[in-house]
C-alpha cells in the first residue's frame, strides 16, 4: 500500500560534510534528478539509500514511491491517517506525509528522485551489513499492527540483547525498539569484528561518539554520529 521504499530522508545543514562522511564510510553516490529545488544528494551501501536534504524538511522520514499518488489518497484516508502535509498540484512534486503513532514521519512521493546506483548488495560499506532502520516505539504491539496494515510482516525478537519487533518488507526492514534503548531513529549494521572495524575507521579519522543503548554497554559495540546527527550502530554479527 505504501509503494516501494525510496530512501531514509535526512535533513542536513551541511550537505557536503554529510557527503564526505558517508564517502569515507564507503557509501556511493546515486545520480539525483531535479525534483527538489534545495541541495539534495543520495548515498547508498547497496542496501540502504539515504536522502540528504539541505533544507528544513520534516525529517527524518521513511520515504516511499507511490506512482499515481492522487488515486490512492482515499484508500489511505480510509485507514484513519491524518496527513501532516499535502503537496499536490500540477506545478509541484506530489508528496504527502504523516506521522505514525510513535511520531515517525512517513512520506509518499509520486516518482523516484534518483537513479539506482550500480552497486551490488554484497558490496558492503565500512559499516558492514545493513540490518534495519531502528525506530524508538512507545507501544511495540500497536506499532507492529500499524506497520502490518501496510504489508510489513512483524516478527518478535524478544530474546535479542535489544528486545524488539522486526517489521520486514521486500524493500526495507524496520525495527521497533523501546525508547530507553534508542532515543532517535538509528541505522543498525552488523560487522564481523567490531574492534577491527573501529581500528580501520580510526585510520580515516572516524571515531565512535554516540550514546550506547544500555543493554549493549558491556559488549563490543559502537555508535557513530553522522554530521547531520544520524546515529549508526555497529554490533557483532
């Protein structure tokens, strides 16, 4: 119902700083179109696409492409959605957005805003294997039901060091977590050797500087902070 995942949209005050950071991590840039008038770039590791917007967009947001967007608004409204914004006319790039029950923004746009990068899903960045976008969630069961109505499949992972619910789809996986573990949306990656990964990152001037989730403070994990404020959690596979 939401369409195909496009990007995790991030607002950045300095798009060049964000581009340099993700470039050091081994992300590639995708070719972007002219949908937005503000500075815009997309970086990817082959599994996750991050949209960098140098603009005061309501972000971060999980953004999907929904062709013929106008035709689908009635079905979305029938679910009880209350749109935070609608940009719909012949002279704008059609998009709508709303907040989920935990306050995370979901955006639908009518067309792609970049061309997929020529990069395989096995060509990982220095962050390792991308797992999911971790979303702090006040009510796990309610949020699980919320995402399932859009076609996601929710699976409880309560034996994990960070108990959560994985909501999977064909194009993106979302993790629903206790806000005590993640205070803000976070990118989760797995690496074979956390210490080795951190040593290699230190060689290029990147050090962990983010807050660790309390249950993980006694094991090898690290949180990197991107220039625009996006936390990136690296943990052992």
